[in-house]
């Protein structure tokens, strides 16, 4: 009788077991479906490319183990990499938008905070490499928002996958991507970083200061002395690596990148480089009536927003900054932001915008309003990119405003009144 009681199971308990087994069976069936369907999302051509490129990597000294680690689980190209390759902000954004996003109150305040936080390391880096700390801070801001983007899964991606995507699917960048991929695999093989942290931008630019792999190989520095050149996790290594690139590219210690100038009306100006004194002689003056400290320095005139916007005479260090990113707007943004972090003031002549602009805090407020209304799902960062512009246009369409996408006082006022 006792044995019969031990074997007895209440009906509710039996039902529970049946339900659990049914759930387990359903999960198993789902798992089978997932396993069966997963390859449908893979790209057989891309997988063949990875398999074939393994011998190329091997001939460059990459071990099979390193290669397999780099591409474990990679079965398809990264579609966002190809989208970003078609849309680079330095070349596509309006002048005012690019500079507003890079040189603003938030970037300046954060730069000054970082200058205090990393002062002892900046002192050492400045002594060793001779590069102005404010330039390094500005590069850090423009490249990774002082490292914030390294935690943003929307931006940071696997370097091997990104470069393999470009090599496989972007004919214009295929040669570049192949060479960068070999360099990235060599970085992985040296042990400076593990495969899980070998991350970067869509084009393979890595770490706090966004070095492409070949530049990393040429200029990376172990500033903190831990035996690894870790530009992903060590701020001293990243800033020293940037300083090393600039120094070896010809940076002139103690000199600036350029000056804002005023242009006399009604005349054309020569292209190319000539001395500041010669520019002065034909009516190009430094803003505020100030003198050029070294009139013999050679300079070139830049008017990125036309005669209606600010004008600049740029010097040798401007050309050195373009070794980082070969775009005038990039070098200007770094130089202007560095000056403001150092407390040397902003522009005397503003960019020629087709609307009444907002300050940085107002742009953040604009994004918050748009998010609450369901028009915007991006970061609240005060930077007006394609996502913010699309949200503004959608809101303007809803309320009957001109659909220009501008982050204007008029749009913010309408949002505040809603």
C-alpha cells in the first residue's frame, strides 16, 4: 500500500509534466526551425570569399588559427557598412551642419573636462611628441566623442567583418580593404587586442582616436607601459598614438594650424601658398585687427562656405591634420575645436545658414521633443544628422511647416507650443 502511495501522482502534477514536456518539444521544434532557416540569411558568395582569402592571409604571415578566430560566426556582409560607405558626412553634409555637429558647446565643455582629467598624461605626451594637447583632445572628440562611440553598438562593429564586406562588395575600396584586413589580422595575431575587442567604424578605423589598421601598425604607442598598444581601452595609448602620427607627419611644435581672416570685397584671390605678409599686402587681414606672429609663414586661403561665410589662412599644421582624414572640413573642425577648448574663442563670422540656428542645449531639447512625439529614435546628443533631419521633416509635414529638415528656432518654438 505504501508503494502504491509513493507511485501515485496527483492529476495536477501529471498535467504540469505534460505541459512542461510540450513546452520543451515546442522549443526543440523552434530550435530546429531556426537551425534550418539560419543559412538562408548567409551569403554563399561572401563565405566563398572568406574561404579563398584565407590563403592570401596565410601568404602574408597570418596563421590559420588567427584567421579562424577573426571570422568565427561571420557568414554574411555587413549591410550597414555598405550604406555608410555611400554616405560620408565630411563630403555630403552642408558646411554649417558638419561644423555645428563637431564644434559646439558640448564638445568644448567635455574637452576641457578631459583636459583636467588626463592632465598628467597630456603633460607627458606633449613633452614627448611636441603636439599641442588641445589638438589631441579635438581629434579625440571628432573621432569618437571622447570614447563614447566605443560603447555604441549602432556604430562600432567587427573590424574583420567590416573590411571583408568592403573587400567583397565595394569595388572602389576593395584594394584598400584587403590591405587593411591583412593589417588588422596581424594586430590580432600580435596579441595587442583580442578578437572580441577588435572593433571599429564601418571603414575599420579603430579605438578612441580611430586609426585604420596600417596606420596603427606604423604609429601605435604603448604609452602606459603595460606591454600592449591598446588604443581601444587605454586613453594614454590612444592620444600618444595620435601625437606620434602628427609628429612623424611633420607637426611644427609651438605653431598653430591657421587663422580666421577677413577678405576685402570686390576682388579675386590667388590659389596656392604664399607668405602671410603677402596675403596681408593684398588685403587679407587677421580678424580683430591682430597681427600674424610669424609673417613669413606660408599659408593657403580656405573659404569652405564661400565668401558669405568665414575665411581662413591655413598653415603647415593644417596639412598635417589632413594626414588623419584628407578633408578640409575635417582639419578645420579639429583646429577650430582645439582653439575653443584652449579658450581662444570662436568664429567672428558665422556659417551662412538658411535658418535661425539653435545652440547645443536647444538642439538636445529639439531631439527630446521629437522623441516624445515618436518622430525620432536616435541618441539625444545635440548632433543633427540624417535621423534628426528626417524626424524634423516628418514633424514639419504633420503641422504644415515647410519640410526643409532644418534645426531652426521656428521648429523648436512650434514643438514647445504643442
